């Protein structure tokens, strides 16, 4: 009997621990990496001790991508789908911009499938996925799966001290400082949930998005700021920093409240920026919010909490804000969520739970971002990167190609010169992957390698369902050929000798990918590439 009692207590402890597992997603609006000192930046950064307190118990991702604008990033997180699938490629506002289809499978809808009424789900703060008119739209957050919504519907507040707040699908003017009120609403909602019920909280601050303003004095240390219109307009950076500091202070108040409610230690936190900094405060070397260059889409991204194994890590893995969709579901234990996805609406999200658990260092070979506006802009386009290289394909037909390891600020466009073999292989790989993803013909336009003449290019044909490849050398100028096959990273995979112009090699063991092929014959070198698709 004593053994059975101990077993019951043990099982009850396990059950209670699982029941209380919570996930809180915190979104900072327009917070670029350059202001985050906890990303190793120095100089004019913002002190954010509460966000930084997540680092010892978490993972800091240094290669995380978002979309370049607010609405597309939010749509991607909520659905796990790229913008070209959802149609949300621009900041929503007005009748000409696509809004999110209300039939999309969302995180809260999936959690309802997994545990009907078993997980409390709220969206607090900035919605920005539909227009506030007609008024019936104000009920859409709950119709799309959330149990509760409270916050502001539009992309930008008219005033942080007088703004339209939505509650119970009704709008009313709120005079409490928006960052504080958003935190108040989040705390009050969590308090309303029984302690035995796990919660998923989507907490989207407007800060530090415009309009730039002076927060309440107890939330920041910038005592020299006057807060008058002339001062705000003339010196926006200090106000931006004060707003960011105020947001961090309120995040700290949320943390303290969760500790008081005995929920903090059972909560996994995901903290992100939704895109790069506003151009008016941006101080990097590249491009800011609104562009698919690094400073527009590479964002602060921290995951912390009890699910993180070996915390205090820094990860260089490629992750995307879209991946939050799958990760949240799996943090709650919904591991077979893909079986409920609709074939007509493919989901692009990949869970980074293996990274959180320390079981794997990577989850994807490339990551993708895009922007397309209702009124076309010169910066509209798509970007894709692998571990080293990045391809930008603008909608106007222009392309840029960078080695991000050697050129993180994207100052040296490799397409302005002749590509070497490694560069060309990576260029063609990213072109091919982007083409397959978006369902268009090949986007590759750069083909030169080391100034080789066209006559020194190989003809390569993949045969027999990808088990063999036929290679033709244009000119029989010697008797003995050496064929070498390389991965896109430059790793030698195969070496074969032949004495014929037309030679066949076995490629059955090579997985789907793009490969470089070099044939050496005396002083002559022939080069080509091979795409294997299985």
C-alpha cells in the first residue's frame, strides 16, 4: 500500500507539472538588433535587464529571420505559412492591403484540436491582421481560436496615452500608457485562469513602434527628455530608447506577477522583435525595416524556460519566426500536429524544439523571407540564405548575392564580379530552392565561373531516377579524365577516373541537392553542376 501511495504521488506530480506548463510569446515592435546590447552590440544600445535575465535560462539565436514588416511576421507566426501563401505581404491598413484569411489554421485553433478547452489561450496587445472596420472584425481574434482578446487592432497607436482599446469586441478610448495597460491586461488574464490549467499567451507590445513618446517617469532613466512635440520630433532616438526601456520594465513586472502566481518557473518564454528598426532610428550599415536585407529581417530571438536543456547557449541555427507555430504546438506536447494540416494550405513551420532540447543543432538548410506591398516598392522581393550565403531576388528583377560569414553587413555583392566555383554552387542552390518554394521557373541568372569559356562547361544529365549521371566533356583533348563531385559547401564526395568523353557515374547514394562537378584532363578543367531531385 505504501508503494502504491508513493507511485500515486509520483504520477500526480508528473501530471501536475505537465498541466502547468505554459508558453508566453512576447513580441517587441520594430526593435532591431543594433539596439540590443545582449547581442554583443556596443555603444548606443538600450539596457534591458529583464529581457536579458532570460539568457542564463535560455538560448539566444543569432541567425533568426522575420518578415520585414509587422503584419506579415504576425501572420507567419500565427499560421506557420509564408507570405506568398497567406497573401499578407504588407503592413495592413486600408482596403487595398490583403488581410489574413479567417479560415487559416492558427496556433490556438490547433491547440483546440489537441486539447479542447484544455489550454487557455489569449492574444493581448497589437493584432494588426485585419482592419478595425467593419466593427464585426473586432471579434475575429476569438473567432480564429483565441479564448480572449484585449488590445489594439491597428498597426500604430494614435497616442500611447489615448488609444482605441478593444475588449469584448468593442472599442473604447484608453488613457493608460499603452505599454503598461498591455501588461496589466496580460497579468489580469493569467490571474483569471485556474492554476491547474496551462496557458498560451501571445503578448504583442506596440513599443517601441512610433509615435515616439515619453513614457511615465518610473519606467525609464532618460530624465533629460521634455516630452513636447518639438523635442520628440527633433531627437527621436532617445525617445525610442526610453520606450524600449519602459517595455523592458513592464516585462519585468509581468515576470514578477508570474512568480507571485507560481507560474514563472513552469513557463517557456519566446522573446522576439517582429522586424528591423524604424528607418528614423536605424543606425546600422545596411538597410532597415521594410527591406529583406539583414537589418530588416534578422531580429532578436530568445527562448528560455524549463524546456531548455543546457541553458545559457548561443545558437547559430537558421530559424524563422514562422517556426514559432510548430514549436509552440510541440512545447504543449502536440507532436503529430502535421496530420491535421490541410493539403490545400501547406505549413512551412519547422519546430526548433530539437534545438531547445539539445537533441539537434539545426532544423533547416535554409531560411526565407519576403515583402510585397499593395503599392509596389523598389525594395519588394524575396531573400533566402543557407549557413554562409544569401540570395536576394527583388521583384524588379535585380539580384544581390552575399557571403554573410565574410560580409555580414552586405556591402560586397558577389554578383558584381565573376563567381568562383563555391560561390556559383551556393548561388545556384539558393536559386533552385527559392524557385521550387515559390513555384516559379529558375531565378538563376549568374552563370560565370572563374572566367571559364563556355566551351569548358560540362553537359550533365541525371539518368535512371537519379541513380546515374551522364557527363559529357566537350573536347577530347587527352586520354584520362578525373571526375570530382562536390557538395555546395565544397566537400569532396566522389572521385572517378575515365578515358571517355561520355562517362557515367553512380549517384544513387547522393541525396537531393545541388552538386558541383569538375572534370580534370591534363592542364584543362571542365566545370558544371548537377541537381538531384528524388
